[in-house]
């Protein structure tokens, strides 16, 4: 059974050697890949000297790097970890066992139930992590503790069926929602988190990347829960139309006259638009169900190919 450790890397010269060395020590049987994302600080050279296989992704952004990793590498278990040395390599053995035993398609390294809030003093990052968790758990009927962790493990089936659309740090949210929607087996394992060492700088921008994550969540709700998304919009429009319609109706019942005909025309238009939006959601819901069936057939084919090999 083959295990691949995947390390996205952008200007992490202060930590990349230790990350590679730790995983070589803990998982000597694994292939360790560092994907350099246009670093300018010799991160690639340091990783290569530490014993990693170094490859390059020239489109900037973690999502682009993960896309290339998943496309190019074949393994039975994939360990994805950040290059900033904030996650313990020792946890990877348990992650690997869960995946190779078939107990999980995605293992999440749960920082938020461990030492994250003690080690990370960036208040808005902490608030953002909590907010994203609540949104995902609410809209996708889950009970996860950490959505945006940088340490995960994946099965072959998950990796080869995951259509990545994210370009940057919103990739973690997309991974989680894809697993939830398509009924992949998910396990959460608490992992100790340590803050970056002095001289190692985070690439996250609290506001810019937070905005991108929120937009990603909205897009995922639209794409993965179209009936809920479009029905909600239609309902809001109907409520607005009702607020303006009932005074007109009340006046008509009392006097027998319709005094605000232009308003009634606008209200009727809003109701028609709401109906169109609702049926759009119905159609997209049916298409989504068909897509889910196609994905299930794809997974069956992958399993059959694995058995033949």
C-alpha cells in the first residue's frame, strides 16, 4: 500500500527542512512530495536536500497546487500538510491507518479541539474559523469541529473524484463540503497545533481570504443545495411582495377599488420572478441528483479497477 505525503510550499525556507525531515522519520515508507509554488527563498532547494521529491506549480495559490498534486500522484493514502511546521508529523500514522483500513475517505486534523486557540493569537482568524464551522454545519447538516485545517488524509477514491475549482486558501472549505455532500467517510482526529516559529510568515490575509471563503460557501450552497438556495431567494421575494400586496388587497376589500395599479403590476412581476427562481432550483436539484448518481458509478468503477490491479 503506497502512501504519499503532499506538502504545498510557498516561501517556507525557515520550516520546510524540518517538515520534510519529520515526515521522513515518522513515515520512512512514504513518498514525500513538495510542490513549490513560485518560491523566491530557495525553499525548493532546501526541500530537495532534505530528501523530498520537488515538483513545481506555477499558477499561484494553494488550490492550484492541490489540483496538480491530486492529478499527478497515485497512492492509496494521501497525507496533505502545510509546510509551516504547525502540525505534528507524529499524527500522520493514525491518519494513514484510518484511510488504509477503509474507515475514512478524509481524515481531518482537528486543531480547534486542541491547542489552536492557545497558540494562535490572531483574533479575527479564530473568529473566522468558528464562523465557517457554524455555516458549514448548519447548511450541510454536519457536526465538524475544524473546517479549515491544513492537515488531512485522503483515500484514492476521494482524490480521484474531487473536481477542484478553488484557486487559493478556500480549498479546505471546498474539500470538506465535497466530502459531506457525496457521503464520503469523514473522521476527525484532534492534533496539537503550534504557532509559526519566528521568521516564518503566514501567507493568509484575514480579510481578503476570509471574504473568498464566504463567497465559496455561498457558491457551494448554490451548487450543492440548489433547491434550498433558490427556494430561499424565492421566499424572500414573496415576503417582500406580500408586504406591499396586502395593503392593496385590504383597501380593495374595504372599498372595492384598486388604487395602486402600478404597484400591483410590480408586485405581480416580483411574484412571477420568484416562481421562475423556485422552478430553477427544482431543475438544478434534479440535475444535482443525477450528478450524484454519476459520481457513485464513477466510484464503483474505481473500486473495480483497484481490484483488478
